[in-house]
């Protein structure tokens, strides 16, 4: 196994003491352990030539765990699919920085968090308008901007695209055309399934050619020292098991949703990783809060685990196709609910997927 020295990576399970009994003074990236990342990194640590394009709210240029990984960026937030060349990709929301950190944070550098992709690089495409004091909740990204962002990523050398975004409705034709173009250019497209908890995938997770990713979680309410791994209750899915797979996204219970300060929060119910200094609630996790961490949950957090593993698979076999990546990810996934539809093919097993990759 390869275990990074990032200070909040934490030990392997089982978790006792400060991990399960308040005050929870010790953080842990349980998501990395449950997906067998240390064993996966023993197979491949990734290659900087493999770039993950994160289509989201941008990234924090002040976050030392993210900024040095970003090799290119763009903004498509006009609603019309036209690039906003006067804008920058600074993340004033925090969502994109968190997704980017999970996918490929600078790893093994003694700072706070590890990222799945280890040595792989990032490209950032902001498709959401920045929140402002007068407009703290701007409208979502338009389909035109999302499609244009995908096309930009194709033209700038991405091998993996992560979209932790979406909404109800059938697959948008423009998004489908762009996704098809990406897949035809040997790019793996990973999309969060949605947080509505229904059995109808969000758009663009329901588009052809994507790898849809739902969320798994740890239920530690009955036996904290031996939590049960389950599909998250909010995670959107589709009938059967062919729709995709799940990866850690967390599922905080009602008490955790109002846990307030970190000592009272149960890290096993959340995903902990990077955030943005210019977003609401930034620096909310001490100590060393200036390294911009946050506790968060959702299928948005699940998807970049899969995107990062896909990048490692491509690093191992640069000629692997998107369909082969999808097949290896699904065929090696672990059953966590007896084959229920909510888990799709199962929970991501990074080591097994890397081992299966030629």
C-alpha cells in the first residue's frame, strides 16, 4: 500500500475513540480507505499528462493543494455557450474547489488532504455565475454553457471530464452531442447522478456515453466502531444495475446537519476535502484552517472519486477506451446492498479497477 503523508488522511479502519465519540478532534478521509485507494496507488500514481477537466464553479487559485495542479482554465457563464474571456475561474462558491480536491488534490505534501488522482493534473471550466452579496444564489448553469465547456475540454487535451452538476429532465440534445464528441475523442465523461433520491437519473447523468455516479455512505448510528456501508438515501439512481456505480458521498443524519462546530461533527458521515477561501464558510475546519477545508456530502462528491480513478487507469494504459474504463469500473465494483438498484454495479473499488486495467 501507498499511504500519503497528508495530515488529515488518517488511518485505516476500523475507527474508534476520537473518530466515533465526540469530541471528534481527529479527521479522516475514510472515503479513500473504503475505495482502496492506498492499494490502487501501489499500482499507479497517475501521470501529469492525464488531465481531468472539472466543469463546475471554478477553483480557488489561493488553495495550495489545488492551484499548482491546474494547467488551464476557462469560463462559460454567459448562458449562450460563448466563452467569457474577461472572467477568471476563481471559485466564489466552493463546490468546484471541493470536487477538484477530491479528484486530484496535491497529495503527499504534508498538508491536509489527499486527492484520488495523485499525480494527474486538472483543467477548470467555470459554468456557474459567481455568487455575490446581491445575488447569493445565481441561476444554474445553462445547457449551452455546459456543452460549450465540454467542447473546450476536448480541444484542450482533457482525458477525463467530471460534471458534478445536473437537474431534472431528459438529456439535453446539445449536451448529448458534446458528450458523444468527447467519447469519440477517447475522453471519459463522469457525471453525478443527482441528489433527489428518485429512480430517474438527472440530466446529464442520463445521457448516453457517460459514467453515472451515485453516492455511498457509512451508517454508524447503530455501531460506530463498525459502520455499515450503504447507498446514500438521497442518491438518485435508475432501475436495475447497469446505470452506473456509487462512490463515497456521505449521508449526514439530521443531528449532523446542525452539528455546528467540528468537535461535534461525525467525520464518518461526511466527506472532508478542500474548499475555497472566497466562498461562504471557508476555513471552517481547524486546525490550520487557512488550508481551506470543509465537511460536505452529495453525489457531487462521489463523482470525482470515479473521475480520479479513471485518470489513474488511463495513466496505466493510455490507449484504454472510455467504454473499457466504464466496464472495468463496473465489473470490479463491490456489492454493498445485495444487488439493490440504488448501488448500480456496486461501490467503486479503485484497487480492483486498476488491477483489471491492462
